[in-house]
């Protein structure tokens, strides 16, 4: 099962977020969005994402 990073919302597997190196995953998350080109994506701008990847929408 994938974990969501509390800081950057990236969905990942493993013990550490590959994006921001945080080791404290969120307890729960809902929804996901896949960003292909963060520079052109309006959704990426809205959720504050600057790199491509799979992100959780509601991360707690």
C-alpha cells in the first residue's frame, strides 16, 4: 500500500519520501492525482506541486 508524505503529498512506497526525504507518512489520505507536466498543469499549481508524480489530494 502506498503512503502519502505529509509535507509534499507525494504517494510512495518504502520508508522515506523520495521527493523531500521525510520519514513521517500521513495517517490517512484520500484521492489521487497524477501530474505529468507540473509547469503546464493548473491542478499542480493549485495544490502547490512543482514536480511530476502521483500525489494525494486530501492528506492528513
